[in-house]
C-alpha cells in the first residue's frame, strides 16, 4: 500500500481479504471493495493498483467480479466507485447472492428430495433428512421474500431494535456464548 494508505485502512482491507473467502468471496475483490468504500471517492485502476499493491491481473479480476456482482460501478470511464452507505452495500450484496443462489439451491434440494423418495424405503432416512433441509431453505426463502417487502429504513430500524434488545439482554442476564 502507498504512503497515503493509512494503517487503519490497511487493517480493514486486510481483514476483509481474510474474511471474504470464509463467505465464498474472492479475497482481492474484498480488498478492492473495502478500499473503495473507505476512500469514499472514485479511484482509477492505477490508484487502486498502487494503493493495494495488486498486479494488473489480480486487479482486473477483482474489478470484473465486483462489477459482475453490481457492487461497484464506473464513476467515469477511467474510475470506479462504490456506495458509501454500508447498509446499501450489504443489501446490494444480499440481493445479488439471492438472485444467484436461492433459486438454484431450492431446485437442487427439491430434485434430490424427489430422487430420494423415488428410491423407496432404502432411502427413507435420506429423504427425511433432505426434506428437513428443503423445508429450512424454503422457510428462509419465505422470510427473505417478506423482508424484501420492507423499506430499507424499516429494515434498518428493525435490525437496530433487535440489536438494542440483544444488548439489553446481555447486560441484564449476562452474556452466554454457545459453544
């Protein structure tokens, strides 16, 4: 990173590069996205390459992935930008993951469940287990569909209220970690 890149920025972008792969995301794309968020202004490819010490190939792959997931956009022909509101970023990312993953996951589980049922009594346990997994995925998809009906401000308020309640419970009854 360049001298203009602060220690705090480096810590955040390095953290995101470590965190991303745990969620199935490319490390360098997470670094680039984090940097664009932190600088909060359009950056040229040259500025990004220098700030993050990336090769042309790594930068191009990261930018292509981020653009494909609609997490960045061109601010002008020679520069990229991202949203400055972390809630907007999260909602964009969730929408894109939803679009790409929920339908195919449900289709795969439904087909596997049908196949296990067709195999008969020898696969009863398998069919039962797949059925439970399918119901969970369908329930989560239904919750997601209803949450998308809420305005962003209502969703923020609900999450904020839930977090406030969780902190109150922690302070009142003590924190109990499940391990």
